[in-house]
């Protein structure tokens, strides 16, 4: 039931989830790059 509920939420709020995923991916990718340049 948890997975079905999450699917429904994804269908209702796709844009917010996409933006949230982009922010998470950006933090994972860019923060290590910043530390490498320091």
C-alpha cells in the first residue's frame, strides 16, 4: 500500500518531486566538486 500511495503522489505532484530530485542530485554532484577545487 505504501508503494501505491507513493505512485499516486508522484502522479499528483510530478513537478515538485522532479525539482526536489534535481536539488538532491545537484548537491551530491556539485558539493564534492567544490571541495575538490579548494
